[in-house]
C-alpha cells in the first residue's frame, strides 16, 4: 500500500500515519521525492489492508492511499517516482550517462589485473570489474584467487583510480568483500539466494544484482526488493542474458528488459553483453543494442590475452577491441540522449523522464 502525503503535510500529520501503520504491526518505509512524501506499507495482503486503508485515507495530510496490486513495492515507480542514481565516488549510475565497467572475468594474477586495469582506464572505462570468488559450473574449474584477488583489486583501484566491482557468493563473506569492493556483485546463480540478498541489504555498499539464468523480470525485481527492504536503496540491475531454447550462443540477451525496467522501476539497469554472447565477436553488437535501448551502463569482460584466460576467454575482448567498442557505445549513448531530448522518452526509455 502506498500513502501519498499532500504537499505541505506536517510532521504531526506524518506521525499519525506512521503511528497507524505501526499499530498494525507493520513498518512504514518512506521516500521523499520532490515535494511529495510517499509512505510504503509492506506486508502480505490480508484483512489489515482494507482496515488500514480506510483509516489512513481520512487522516489529515493524506492525499491518496493506493493498494498496490504488484508484488514489488520499494523497487516500483509508485513508491519512488524519480530515477535512483547510484553514486560511487565521482561516478553516477542512472543519471542518464553511460557507465562502463570493464575488466577480466577472474583476477588471475597481479600482472594480469594491472595490465587490464590500465588498459580499460586508458580506453575510458569508469569502473574496474574482476572476480575473486568465482561461481564456476564445474568444481574442477579455476575458482578464483579469493582474498589474494581482493587485495590485488584494491591495489588496482589505487593505481588507476577506478572504483571496483566484484562478486560476493556467500552471506558470511559480505562484510569482508565489502572492505575491498566499491560495488558488490550478486551473480546470476545467486539471484534468489535470499540470505545473501538480505546480507548485502544490510551493508552500505551499492549492489549490482544480476538477473538469474531463468529469472523472470518479476522474480528479479523481488530479489531487488529483498535488498531494498533490508535497508540498502542502492541497487543496480544487470541483464546478462537468460537461458532460452537457443543454443547457437551462450544466453539470450533480453534487450526488452531495459525499457521495461525503466518503466516499472526507478532502479538503473546495465547490460552485460559478455555473458549473454559467450563469443567475443558477438559482444559489440549486443553492447550497442543495449546502449541504444537506453541502458545506464555496460559490464564487459576484457583480458590482455583471451586465449590464456582461466575463465570466459572466449567472450573476453582484447584491450584494443574494448577501446574500439568504448568509442562506439559512447557515440550511440550520445545519439540516444539527443533523440530522447528532441523526440521524447517514448522513443527510447519507457516512461522514465
Ligand atoms: C561474471 O560476471 O563473471 C559472472 C560469473 O557472471 P554471471 O553471474 O552473470 O554468470
Ligand atoms: Mn565471466
């Protein structure tokens, strides 16, 4: 349920709303966007809904009470009409700019990471990616350097000035990984690991939430809801391709999710063309398509010598290929912004703006 307070509602009036919600044993979640304050009341539907709606709608200072029919609440535009902009240092994700995160699938050594980090920074990347804890399909594959990898990542950030994004796989690792990472990545395989989602929800670091291999958009948003309802509003969604009947490439990039996410939610969405494509030569087309669809950013795997990569070499770009692609996607992002400005948001980005 969303309670929209009238412009100019007093603190006393707001307290009366909070009190009524608390008396039902529920927690009010508040968002002040512009002049209006929205109070979300979260809980499984039941007799309380009618009772509380009747009670709240007659309180002074309350403009409207709507019973949300969608299961996702804090991630919805009803609760938060303005776009969420996630800030990491000087970088803003979701402000209309294109944020590019690039780096190796896995951190393999200090040299490999530093070489890649320098190259992607020189090519204009905004963030450095690299996995220290790797969720591999086979237990016999390289599982990542773990803590040593995190240390290399922190050193690479020092050297390049690029904030870093890295995956956390278990609730028990969250605090530790958060000491090193600027953004915590939840991998596709963990999208519905609810104890992990709640653990990253309790930490003060932005979360990059990948869509599960077979996750519907609603399931994905409910996963984001876990993070947000645990206290962390800084969620970035990442479309990385979903499992379909097609086997000619690794996963099917769901480009439609970009305008849909912008229409349904206030959260930024980035595209990971690498894990969707599975093949290096397909990555540029998917990156361009995601950018044209209005994505807020890209997550791209780059390796100095892809043939020697310990994971995802087939889909990793060389630094030179990445540099070319970065120029191309920046050009497309510029065009999208121009179209958006002159022809209106319907052309590009759902109902945002
Ligand atoms: C990755 O980013 O390297 C990764 C493992 O991605 P995903 O969880 O999307 O498979
Ligand atoms: Mn990978």
